[in-house]
């Protein structure tokens, strides 16, 4: 197969409520936005966008190479629509291909397993006639297909990432109910925090907020230390484009940076996990972790940020502990003169017990769970 040259359309899914953060990231990478919808951003780019988007974007779950879209209200229409797509431009004769995920929302076709098997049949049909073969060995590179049907509109994409992009490769040690790396990065990017300012997470768990902040501050690309399924697609992306993207990421790291980022947790195991994860991410020199209960949270400097994911009753044995926990959070925040506080929680009465209404509150869906990102803004530091 020859290498295809030209513009592709890509779909980058993200958490509901964080589309604006992802859009900004894509524009910063130099790509053109096609549209922004609930939970996804579509953009265009050349084949090197596959490498750069996977390596550099912090807030998307994966990068899908869009194959096409069509309307389908019956399985016949789904079959014909899938068969009409130019699969031979993407999948070589020995390629291994399957529909790895089908999602249907407000559509007549709703059975994921039926959608998956009918689409696979249609792809086989198309490729048989194009390659003049009666069966496929499927012993080459992998081409997982993802499909979303929204109000009967079928959107089909090839998954270029493989494992979800929140798997940066550093979080080998985890604790209960961790926040994902992509969500943590997006929430930090929603705040005015920057590498000059102090960041403290009093419920740091396995260290995701402090580690993601250190990577943002030092400009370390999130996908530098992992691999992607599309690295094998050499007819679409020449190997050199992967090497170039990694070189670009290496050149952008700020190596002589110093930051004040701290993570506290009451659990000794959490702190051990956080320290191990920071070493894996190569930011252990930028982050300080310490076992410390919430009521001992303090800092001598002004104008810092608390960014945190406190427990919200679904993962503690006693939901009754919530009022006193959130009162304690309020006390800690009041004791930190001129600080800002940002916290994500599903606990509906957080503001009541913190003792102050948030300046801003943003609804964010974490999986199927509705959470709130409460934003308490401190004053800006005086200009130096």
C-alpha cells in the first residue's frame, strides 16, 4: 500500500464539560477545529497530527481517525453505509480489524453487539472485493474501529491510540478511587495556576494532581513514555513522523525549572504510591509528598492554590463523616491567607459545610457520575 498524503479529520473525545480546554490545546498544537460537540472535538491535520496529538494532548481520552459518517435507522442501512466507506485506504490486506466499541444514544439501532457484528461483516465484504480474496489472515497490524450513533447519525473512526491516553505509563501504583490523569490535567488547566505559583493537594492519593501539574509546569508531553497502536500503521504514518514528534517533545522540556508543588495524604500507602509514580514520571525532584492529616495543612507563603479531589461519601464507609470533613476543608482554606481553592466532588452539600459559596461552579461528568468543580478565587498576587 502507498502512503496516503493529505488532510485527515480527527475526533478527540473528552469529559463532558471540558471541551473548551481540549479545544484550546488542539489550537495551540496548530490544528484547525472543525466542530465542538458534547464530549468531543473534531479537528483536521496531516498524518503527523496522529503522532503529535497522541503525544502532546493532555485532556483527550484517545485520537480517532474519522473514516466517515452516514445516517442509519435499520441494520440494512448500517451494513450498506459501512460497506460504502473506503476501508482499503486504511486497512492493508493482512490487517487485523474489529469494532472494539459501539455507542448508541437516542437512536433506533441500540444493541452494541449487533452493531459491532454487522459492521465487521460489511467491512469484510468491502475488503474481500477490493483485495480479491475469500478470507483474511489478519496477522498484521491492529486496526480497532469505534462507532458512535447519535440520533441515527453513524460516525466511524479508527482508534489510533490503543490504550486510553489517560494511561501515561507512570501510574503503576494506585489507591482506591483515583482521578484519571486526563481529568486532573484538564481541571488544572481550567484554573489560573502556573508554574510560578504554589500548588497543594491535601488529598493527593496516588499523586495525580501534583504529578500532572509538574508535567504541565516543566512542559513534559504526557504521551512521551508510552506506545500507540498506530505506530504500526506505516502506510499511513511514516516512522520518521513518530521520531520527529518525540524529538519535538524532548526539545520542549524545561529542565532547569523549580516549582513548589506539594501533596499530602493521611494514608502512608497513598504517599508511597505517589512517590513511586512521581519517580516513574521523572518529576520526583519537582514534587514534595508527605503524610499529613487535613487539619495540619498549612503553608507560610501567600497566593497559593489548593487543587484537590476530596472524598465524597461514595468511597468512605460512613457518608456521615462528610459534613465534618467539608467543615474541616473550609477551616483549612480560611487559614490560608489569599489562597485560591479548586475542588472536584460529587458531594452535593460541599458549599454548605465549607461555609462559603463558590465563586464559580462547573458541572463535569466523570464517567456517568455528575461532579461539581467548585472554584474559590483568591486575590491575584501583586505584580513584581
